[in-house]
C-alpha cells in the first residue's frame, strides 16, 4: 500500500513512516499540507493530521478523492462531523493509540474498503 502521511510533528511523522515501512508499505511524508495534491495520484490512502501550519486537514479531507484516516489530537465530538465526508474512513486520537496501533488500524480500514 502507498501511504501519504500528512503530519507536522517531525518525530511522529518519522515514527509512522518507520512503522509503515517495516510492514512493507511505501510512504511519503508531507509536513505542512501544501503539496498534498502532488502526491494524491501516487497514494492509496492519506493518514492526516487536522491541525497543520498552512492548511486545515479538514480542507484536505474535503478536497481529496483518496481515502483518509484522521489521526489527530482534536476531540472526537468535533470529529464526528467529519465522518460525513465520504472519503474519511476512520479517526484516531493520537494520545489514545500507539504508532503501531495506528498502522494496524489503517491496514484494517483499507482491507475492509477493498
């Protein structure tokens, strides 16, 4: 699977990258959200933070046609509204899940989607 990780936290994005690559996936990192369109054709799924420095993750989720898994610190009550976006296939709070759990979740969501 080809995964675009859009996460501004350098440490977290690199951990996610390592975890996905260890499981045999190809990964590209994007730390500010401004070049997502350039990678959209390449990827199968976008792992997306909502709070980014230059663009809202919700704007990215709204404008992409790729499946999106939101991985963020934002409260789940707010996130429930984003599930109305057709391409959002999942949501996890960073504080509640390890990077390994996030990788497994994305894999399960994409297997279910296939």
